[in-house]
């Protein structure tokens, strides 16, 4: 049957209008709460604007390597305590304002200011001073050496801003990227158009539309009907075999930085008791969740670290599935009947996984009440407010184990020994030092059972077979369209 379909599919492809060759429509599960990557933690924001609308001094390449962006090169001085960035000439913002060293000073000082709302403020804490040496040269002096500083500047939270438009980025983003915002029809779509004044290599695409389709069945139907050209993170992985058998499509399965966890509120009884957290961890059968919620796509993890990273330590054995051990630990804790609220964001992995977790916890005597939340509600109540017992979420930021050192972070851990470990990591320069500290950090949070670590989120995407240049893996939360094109 597949061979018989190929000639028909080829005729269908040839019949498409030529205008489709410079436009693309992508599906997204979650709508961004706003379009300011420096003012919120939602991955959906970066999925639209990273490398498309906004650019930083450096950027993540498709393989995770740190590449030049607005800085064409940089010099490292004083053993990693001083970085001198040399900026590209002729760069302008979408509003016509020229980009120069003063904008770098403004952006970095704004991000590290006491009243900063940047969700990743820790990226900038090591900065002592930022100086404009001349219009195209910036010197950043750090409090201690940091060999990882170019990596930090590649995050979406570190993109460069124009002072005149910085306060309006949530709804009117102005960057230096190859695309600018055309319109945002809330609840439906976000449309970007190519920026004629872009300083770098012009993109092949003239228009990019991000359609918000959260329902898995609707996402699959949209792909089959040709209403979307690609779904980089398809919420219906169970349909991938059917899509792979269809010559109209290419299935793109890769890795992400998304540690998917059953997060626990360490500040709230009875979860402030390590024996209760350990009991929850041993009650979880990871593979059942991967199979039931992700249809087999995902890699079990035992700490907050990506398995594809060279410093990964397999700690899944510390929290192996053992319901009898869970029951014994609960008896030792002496906490009596437990009922916990399980807050679930709208992502399919959370909603599907939540039902499985509920059943697994019930099997050891822990009852849960599921509260299904919309994305904005989850961000406000759980992530910002810390008002929850349990939640399931995937942390898609790269190499973000340092979040466990933040005292105000939503799962409230920040053990002083771990904070000290992250301080040492901040100052470590050699790869071996950093590797050793990353390994220690993984072990500490695994042995403290801060959260129940579930699986590394797979990147399960599908696209029109003629589309080239979409990322296979996701070294950061992005749909980088700068190299995307339709095959001739």
C-alpha cells in the first residue's frame, strides 16, 4: 500500500502553490503567556522568539554548541574573569534603532538589577561590571572566573534589548532577529514576518505562523489535513508510526533538555519529611509512565540531569520501583493517612502521566486529588506562588541543576550544602572541576529525594517531507527558523 501511495503523494506535492515555498505553519501545544523571554519562565515564549525575533551575544547551535550571535567573537582574559565581546557592525532593532555596546550594558544591568523580573537572574549574578569600551566592544568583568559565561549568554533570558522598547516586550517584542512580530491572535496563532533590515543572512522564509493546538487529536488531524506544515513537538506520539508510514511526512525524533519530574513541595508537611519523599519516589514505576503517557518515548532519569550529557550519572537505582519499600518508609515516617493535591498543567505528558502517578501512589496508600490547570494558572499558582503538593512538569532549560540552589524556587529545597556546591561550580574553570561538581550535585539531590525524577522528554516531531532545517534535537527550548527552507 505504501508504494502505491507514493505517486499520488508526489502529484499532491507538485500541486501546492508556489507561495507555500516561503511560508510555514507550525503547531504548538501551549500558547506563550507573553512574548518577553526576559520576563517569564514559560518555555513556549522561547519556542516562538528564540533566534527568530531576539538574539543574544551568543546562541545555541542545533547540536548544543555555543556559537557567535550578536558578538562575532570574544576574548577571555584574567583566566575567565573578564570577557571582551566584539559586536557585529550594522545591526538594527526592528524599530530602526541601532544596536551597539550601550544596549549590551543596558540589557545586562537590567537583568541583574535588584528589581529584575528575569526568571533566570542567576545567570547574571556573577557579573561585577559591564562597560562599553567603544560602540562595538563590551567588557564584562565577573566577580570570580567563570568558564561557562558564554553558555549563560546563549540563554533566551539573555537576549539583547532596545531600552526604548524594553517595557513593552510582553505584547510588542522588538529584537534584532531575522523575523519580527506581525500579529498575535490570542488563543489561535502568532505570525512572524521576515525583517527586511536584518543584519545577517536572510532567512528563506518570509512568513512563519505558530498555531496553538493543545489537543492531541486535533494536532494529529491538523497534520493529516495539511493545516500545519510541522509540529516540532507533537503531543500525540502514539500517531508517529502512522505518520512515518505516510510519504507526505518525515518523523523527527531527538532529545531535549527536558527533565520531567514529579515535583514535591519540600516546605509543606508531610513532604518536608525525607522518608515520605523517598516513599513517593519508590512508588513510581517510570517505565509505566513512559509507556502510558509518552507511548515509549523517553529515557528514565534518577536526578535532574540529561542522559546525553557527558557528566550524567545514572542514579535511577536510588529510587527504583519498590512499592513494598514505599509502604515500609511511610510506616517509619509515622505520618498516618496522606492525601495530596496533584496540580497538572495542560501538557499531555502531565495529564496522562498524572493519572498513572495517581494510581501508583494509591497502591502504597497515598491518595491524590488531581487539579487540572490551564498554563497561565499553573505558572501563577504553582511556579510563582508555590501553592501545591505535587505537580508534573518538564524543565526544558539547558543544564539547569542550579535551580535547586534557589531558596524561592517552587519546590523549596536550597539545602545549604547544595548552595555551596553551586557556588563552587560557579567559580570552577577547568572541565574536570566542573564535571566532578556536576556529579556531586546529581547525587546530592537524588539522595535527598527532592523530587521524583521520571524521564527525559523526547523530541517527537513531524513535518512535511520537503521541509529542511528543523532541529532534530532541542539543546534549548526553541523552534529556530533561521535555516528552515522548503526543498526545491
